């Protein structure tokens, strides 16, 4: 009597059959011109047809057809994510995503600043700002998703970013660099660390961006004698504009909607009219607060292709300038930035006369030469804990 097949084996065969159908569907799409796929037939080597050779050829063929255009690819990824969710999985192979104990999604990793210490590079840049530009310099440490006091990691020692950032700040202070640690400020002001971040993304929320802008502006006034208008950043000066279920963060897109449902996108908008002018890649946008973001990007047609957060400042770029037309004589502030400035920049500009945002990752020229043209009153470095400071400052030049 034949032994019945196990349920596991049967399920495996069904899944394998579905995968083969998807691959065949992709092949048909390629034939019909829906995608560009380059494959070759099986060509035996000198040893002839071998099992290993056939398997490797089949794997290569599957990889060639399994592109983002593969029919059903998204549904297959979602089905896989649903199974992982039922299994309680907290780390996702092939991605950087880890689920924290509180359900938030993030990335982990270790930094080894002792191999290439950032402190001398930051101190040298501080010297340039103070001696050549005759401006003030403030190093602002933005937090990352993982709280240093309450990591919520499913396993210990998965990420040392906060520890390395603390050592970096201690070294900068020893070198005489003015430092503002927003991780500490966040807790001192009674904010909930994880509540300041999107559940499906690594960025902080826009309401947190208002808080950060107010904190930075206040410190620039206190330490540098600037006259930033902090009053315009008080909480009661804003109304919340809400787009329901509009946002799926970068980590949410990786694990799909089957694992991480979208969340609301909340934007604090000034209650009083403002007049702003944003110049980006030679294109100028002038008007009210809406000039500082692209509303068309906030509600994406495709959650996997769009990002509401990318609407702020109209997306990442090497250099953009914001003029506060209501305060033409206000202080001029330049910010060395990465993507975390997307939540802070629009609000910090309300307290300044001009705000210049410079991203070394995208700027092709010399940022020092650009700063010499801008002639700011103060320069702020705003990088989050998981940003590799040594690599970033290598690009500053």
C-alpha cells in the first residue's frame, strides 16, 4: 500500500506550482513585450546534462523573470507576509526590517566609529564655519527609531547606534563643538519616543518636526544670539490636517500591506496665513504654507510606489532655499541635512528669514563654496543617529 503524502509536502507542491505559473506568466508577458527579459536556453557543459546544471539554470531563469513587472508578484509577496505575520515573525529575510516588541518596524545595525572617527572631521568643519564664514555652528543629534533608554529590540545587542552616537557627542563636546542632543530633549519635554515616529517608517512624524524646529530655534537663540521667532512654532499656532490611511512607510512597503496596514498622515498647518517662497532645482514655488510641500504626493495612487513623507519640501535634493516673505530681515540659517529634515525644515523656515537646506548625498559641488555664497548667520548639522557621520562629512568637502 502506498503511503499518503504528508500535508506539508502537498502544500509545498501547490506553492511550487503557483510559482511556476507566475514565472510562466512572466514569460508570456515578456513575449508580449510587457517587460524586457534576457534568458537563454539550457546549455550543458563538457560533462553533459547534470542535475546541478539544470537546477542552476532553472534558478537563473526564475530570477530573470521575477522582476517587479511579474504578474502577481505583489500578491505573492503579500501572501508570504500574511503567513509571516501569523507565525509571529519579527525579522524579515532579504530586507533590513525588524519588528520591535511594541509592533513598530525599524532597521538595525552596528557602527564602528573607532575605525574612522567622525569627530575630527566635524571639528574641522566647525572651524571653517566659525573662522571663514564667521558664523555659529551647532551640531544637532536627531534620534532614530530605536530609543536608547527603551530599545524594544526582540534580542539584545542587535544595534549599537545609540551607544556610538553618545560616544560621538562626548568626543565633539571635548573638541569644543556645540552639541544639542534631541534624544535627551525629547525625554526632558515628556514626549513618548515611539509616539514621535511613524509605525511603518524610520522617520519622525510632522508634529514631532514642529517640536524639533521649536527646540532647535530656541537653542540657536540662546547659544548664538539669533532672533528666531520661536513664538510662531507654539503648538496652539497650528491646526492638524489629516489624510486618513495615506501613509505606508519605507519599512511597511518592504513587508507589504498584508503585514503593516497604512497609517494616517497628519500635517500641522499654521492657523495664520504665511507667505513663503521655496526654490528647488531652479524652480520656484511661492504662496502660503502649501508652497513647502507637494500635496499631490500625499495620497499615493500606489502605496508601494509613493510616499507621503516625500511630499515635504517636495522631496530630497542637494540644495533648496526657503524665503520667509513675512520676515525678510530674519536670520539666515543653513542646515546640513538628510531625510529627517523633511519633517523639520518647513517649520524651522517659519522662524527664520531664510533657510538653506544642503544635502551632501545629492549635491555635486562643494558645500563649503555654497555656504560661502549664502553667508549664513548660523550653520546647523542635523543628522539622525543611524546616519554614518564619517561618510556624510567625507561628502561635505
